């Protein structure tokens, strides 16, 4: 259903359709985090509505998604994924159960279905095919009217141990990710939610200049004190116990609260064709200034993408 609102601007009437979207994300930890902010944002803005479903397996790559389709065809009751459902009508409530992608696609009609590669393989197209095409074909078979959209993922924080293993750094990972997702999109005529480009743009701004702490600096921290993380939209440090000793751990791959808010603003702008700078929702654990900066970065990302 669509409700038409008439807006008067500079003496000209524009019609803006209020959208009611049913969205499925087939992904991993880089997609499930959308549920932490987007339903609240949509509810707060009071313009549109969304039912957002996540089919989640941590670290899941296209190859595993494709294999799981075959497993669930043989056993329709296979509980391969954690299924989460959020609704902007009651954004604080999450419905959680186990299930599989097959039954979601066969029992629902979605407006948009998002796909993405698992982050360790996101930068190399040889890991995409033929598995991505198998997933795409299955989606089209059972949800032919849904628009398939790619969520572009992001490069790890500069202190990720993976860069030493891969023998390249953050900027090259970002460039490769943008190239691989662009190739998949071009081959299938898909649109892209440019979250990875938003993260890259944030890192070029004066507000998110992350300096990797030295080993000496890290060793100087005493629990529960933590190194600052707001200088990058990705990553955090955390304390964990190993035997009788507390150790400082690192997560250099997932979006932190800044990155998650940026992600939600980009998704909202993409899904509903709204200007991210005009969003009024602020994440409770972020300052008003940080939210304004991130909304501006989201708007700049979408302007660049739309060109």
C-alpha cells in the first residue's frame, strides 16, 4: 500500500510516496547489525514502515549459502539460520527463531532481498561464483517480484591481523571490495547499498582518523579501561579472561556504534529515497554532533553513488 503525501516546496507540489517495505537480508554479522538501528530510525521518522527479516549465520559466505539451499531442499525443517524479524511498528521487539532461507522465500513475498559476501572473501571475485549465481537463481525462482540488492560491505580497521596475512592494507581491501561488488552488480543489473563506500568516506574525513595504538600503549591499559574507538566506524577493544588473567582483545572487523548508525542512515536513504541529512533520529549512545556528522557522511555517500 502507498499513501501519497503532497509537499509544497518553492511554489511547486511534489508527490512523495510513503513506502511499506518487506525486506529480507540473507547474510551474516555484517547484515544483522542493520536491525539494531534501522527499525528504530524508520519508526522515529514516521514517514515509512518496514518489516525487516535477517537470515543469519556468522561469517557466512556465498558458497555456504548455496550449499544450505540444497540441504534445506532435502530437509525443509533444517534449522540452518537464526531468523530475526523486526518491525518499525514495534521496533523494540525482535522475533527470533531457527529456520532456513528456503522456507522464508517460499512462504513470504518480499519487496527487497539483500545479499552479500562473507567479509574474508569479499575482496576476491573468485570466491563469488558460481555460488552467488546459485543463490540469485533460487531467489528469483521463489520470489520473482522481489528486487535483489547487494549490500556492499567494508574494509577492516587498520589494525586487523588479517592484513599481514593477505599482504595488503585497508585501502586496497576497500578498493577490491568496491570492485568485486560492482562486478556482481553489473553482471546482474543490481543496485548496491554503498555501506563500504560510506565507511571509506568516513575514514577520509577529519572526524574519523584512526591511529593504531602501539603495543606499549595497549599494554598500559588496565581493565576496565579501553582504547578509544570512536575515531573509526569499525572495531572495538574488549577485555576477556584467559585463565586467571584478563587480556585485552580486539574486534577490527565489525561496525561499532558509529558505523552501525552510518549504515542505518545509508540504508534508510537507499530504501526510501530520503535525504540522510534530514534524518532526525539519533542513536541514544551517540552525541548529537556525532549523529549529525554521520548523517552528513551518509548523504555524501548516497550523492556520490547516485551519480
